[in-house]
């Protein structure tokens, strides 16, 4: 449904960004929206500079993480009767004046919604690691939710307070920003984006609390857990019931149109390549008599092209690939290949050969899948290029 003017609170979570906090807060106040600064256990005393500013200050007793600070701000917003909060990073990366873009998007579309300020990362000072990290995060969120988002790592976001606090969230640090998007989409909350500017200072002026090993490990564990949860045949708990909306479907009365729709489903070069990789990896496993069922189920859950996944799995048909997997698995266990082709070795010891097959498939499947996916991606890009530019 559409909404009128929302009651919005700007929330600035801060941890040891005293050098930029006052300027960011002052600019946020100039928008006319009320501002709440949530200090996440800072040790630099930066909050003291807010004494003359007309903003609220809430201090957490110790450093609990950015997610914890945002949720603390959301709880205070709920107590004060706000409909939504807009989070802003305290490092000066965002232009507080652009919060109106997020508010306007929320007020003009369906509600409740999360609105992401998608950063236009075109500066020369944008770190390559940030560009890669955003693409990597977008990929996994798309796999887990089926929704393409422009910037799943942006800290400039509008959250509906009631729905945010209704989600069962477990992460409180940098992994919070991915978890909240995926679980919001699972729960029926809309997620939309608007483009915003971004400022990255030169490297020697940049202050970041992202720990490359510790925080990347947290994100790896989170994505693993979200994918595993996505694959479970258990419906997600809804905090928003979408009434009057119809789900997209590829099934129609005409079987030829159904097949055509299935072939077009999630058919960009990248996602076709991912489907091919999945089909080959699952096809290489010893899933006796149920390969196709498992592949269709997993492809459906991960929003991948089912036709491409099933077709790719045909490369794993016996006897060639199973024998190769068995030989590789046996070599990994024994350090040598099976040269005995006797009945006893291959049939009477079938339970041992299945173990070899499984072990070997864990190496052969992903490697063969990468080769197949790479080929499909290359062909897909070339075909798209030829369609866009048909004349030499």
C-alpha cells in the first residue's frame, strides 16, 4: 500500500569516528529530521562534541557492533512513535542531505519497505576491495533471496521500525547488514534502492573498523547459514502478508510456453553459469536414482535456471564420470589408482566404491563445474554482445 508522510528519525551509529561525527550530525540536523546518535562504546570521546547540537545521544555500555547500535536506535524510535529510521554512517561517507531521496522512495511506493541508498562508486579513491566486496555480497543475497539489489553493503538505509524489530536477527556487527536484507525479503518486506553519492577520502585519511579476516569469516558463516536455511523445505515466517499480489510463475496451460518460460527463467550469462555449475556439482554426487529431483529442488530454492542445471547434469551420466570420481576418491584414500577391474573389486565392494565416488565427486564436480560454467558464461556474454551490436 502507499503511505503519506512518514515520521522518520535519522540514526547515526558511531564507533570512534570523533573526527567526523560532529560535522555529519550537524548536516543531518540541517535536513529538518530529528537525529539520534547511538554511540557504540567509543573510546575516543567523540560524543562530547555533540554538546551544543539539538540531537539525542544514546550510549551503549560497550562496543556491541553496528547492528546492535542500529537496533538500539530502532527501539528508541519505536518508543517515540516513529514509523521509520534512516541509518547514516558517521565517517562522512554519505551526504545527509540525500536522506530525502530515501524518504521519498518509501512514501511513494509500497509500505512497509527497506530503502537502500545505492552508492554510485565512481570516485578514483574508491578501494578496489570495496567494489569487489559489494559485487560478492550482491551475488550471495541474490542467491539467498532471489532479488537483485544494487548495493547490499550500503550503510545508508531506511528501515520500517515495527517490521525491523519483528525480524529474528542474530548478527550485530558488519554481517547484520546482509542478514537484515535477506530475512526481511523472506518475511515479505519490500526492499528497494535509490542511487546516492558517496565520498571516499584518500587512503591515509580513511578510518575503517572492518577486520579483513575476522569480519570476512563472519560473513562466510552467515552466507553458509542463509543458503542452508534457504534449502530447507520449511516456509519462512512472515511479518508482512502481501495481499492482492500474484507470484510470478513459469507454468502455463500450454506445455510449449511452459518450457519456453523455464528456459528464460534467470537466464543472464552469470546466473546460467551458476546453474550449470550447480547441475554438474550435484550430478557428480552419488545421488542414486534421484539426481534430477534434487537438482530441480535446489535450483528452485536458489532461484536458478532449472533447465540449464538439469541439462548440465547430463554431463555426469555413467559410466565415465562416476568411474572418474571413484578413481579419484580411491587415489585420495589409498594414494594409488584401481587397476583391478574384477567383479569383486567393483560390485562386491560397492559400499566402498560409493565412498570413493562421494570423495572423488567433491573434487571432480566443482572443477568440472567451473569449466562448464566458464564456457557458458563466455558464450552467453558473446551472444549478448552480438545481439546488442549486430554489425561489425
